[in-house]
């Protein structure tokens, strides 16, 4: 997929298409790892994996996610 370098203030940027961010489950504010290999002239973006503490119950997190989904109409845009 070809993209052009654009000006963003005094920096440069590349816009990532929505299809890519959806496939990667990235949203505004998502942190990614940017790896530069100058020898190979490659840049790689990777999802930063979050590890939960050993004593954390994954079901608790799923319960929170379920509640957020149930109330998405009220909570939608709250991060704006």
C-alpha cells in the first residue's frame, strides 16, 4: 500500500487508512511501537502488548468490557 509523506507542523507524517487501524484494533490515542531499520530502509509499526498482573482475573476485564458495550450509546465520545 503506497502512502505519501505529508507535513504535520514542522514534522512529517504518514496517514494510516481506517481499514488498517480497524484491522489492528487501533484508535485515537493507541500507542504503537515504531521500529526503524536504517540499513534495510524499513519502518515497522507494532501493537504494544499489555500484560496483566498474574493475580488479575481476566473475567473481571471482560465484565467491564461488556458494561462498556452495553452503555456505548451514553459513553460514546466521552474521550473527546
